C-alpha cells in the first residue's frame, strides 16, 4: 500500500447495558457501525435464567443517531442524566427496560482510553450501578423483572484489517450496598488498568484468570494496589455466558465468510462469565469478561 493511501477504518459506537437479579442475568447491545461509506446498526439480546439462555442478534437500519440517542429499525436507546431506556424488538425475542441511575457517570481518567497512529478508543462508564425495571418477551410470554444494572459507552476507530489490542479483561460487580468496576487492557505499546468503587480508585491492577484442565474458566481474581497495601477480589465463575469469536455473534454475522470474520477481528475470542464473590464483608454478583486477540 502506498504511504499516502487512505486506510479504510471501522468506526463503532456501542452502548452496553446489563442486568442482574438473584436468579437472572442479561446483557444487551445497541450500536452504530461505519465501514467506509457503509453505515448500519446492530443490536443484541443475551438473557439467562436458571433453566435457559436466549440470544438474538439483528442488523438494523439507522433512523436517528446523536450523542444520547440511537434509534434503529429494530432497537431504540435514549438517555439523560438520570435514566436510560432501551427497547430491542427482534420479533419473538424482545426487551423493554429502564435503567435509573443510582450512581452518576464515572469520570474518565484517560481521554481517550487508548490512541496510537492508526487506532483511537474511548470508554465511558455511564453508570456503574442502576436500578433496572425490565420487561422480557419470549413469544407470547411476558416477564417483568427487577434488578440492578450497569451501562457503558465505547467509541473506537481502527484499521479494517487490524486489532491493536492483545487482551482485554473487564468486570463489574454489585453488592446490596456497593459496586466495583475493573479494567485491564494489554496492547503492544502499554498496559492500561483501573479499579474503581465508591471509596477506591487504583491504576495498579493485575488480573488472573484460572482455567481447569479442559480450558474452562473457573475464577477471575483481581489484585488491586501495591503489595504492601493490596486488595484481592476473587471472583468465582458460576456460569459461562458467552464463548465465541468476536465477529461470530449469532447467525446474522455469519453472512461473512469465517476467514473474513477472523481476519477482521484478528482472531479475537470473547468470553463472558457470571461471577459471585465475597469482598470486604459483602456478597457480590455480576459479570466479568476476557477478550483475547491473536494475530
């Protein structure tokens, strides 16, 4: 490629919202994706209870988009300083939810989160803890659920054929009286990490994911702070919520040949886990994630 040639980039704006209650957990996406002159929307539902897991993914037409609003033909998101609303209608599977913020947006300690000569990525925790009122539809069945949730917003721009990240670890946990947010991003240039709760802010963070002999995740532990005064958050995996290539989410993305999907995602594999833990005298429940990329 000539040095002056313009690199085609993928641009993504993604809202992530999740939900936990004593017996159920779910995470949901709505996003806008731009590849050169092509722009389209995408939405996803991932919902789990004690007896079932339901997943649905759809491409959509973009009807309206602004900083606090994204309306697609099959999904709608809007937010203000107090609440956020999400509707996703995939036919037989649909959700309608309101996230009422119990904590304000977290201040970004890095703006952007990561930047190099070809890639730019920003991450904003819109709320680490929200009260969630969720209606879940499965066919003719309607389920009204209440629990807690989390919202973040990611914007990134990167070359069409290259993922600059090597490994991403992320997590959010809720207790009856508190919350915790975890991040560890490993790139070829640097490692970026963060731990936040209402009393603590630390950038000296390491993570250990343990697997059994079959490669199945068993626990994810986070070591926070310096050895002389460190905290250890040990999370036990109770369920694997997702384990697949990043661009293999549902049949809708399989319209692309597998080789192209793997090239676009640099063979990135995403695993999400339902986690329970006991930390600082409280019981925690939430979601943690590993995204591993191999060129």
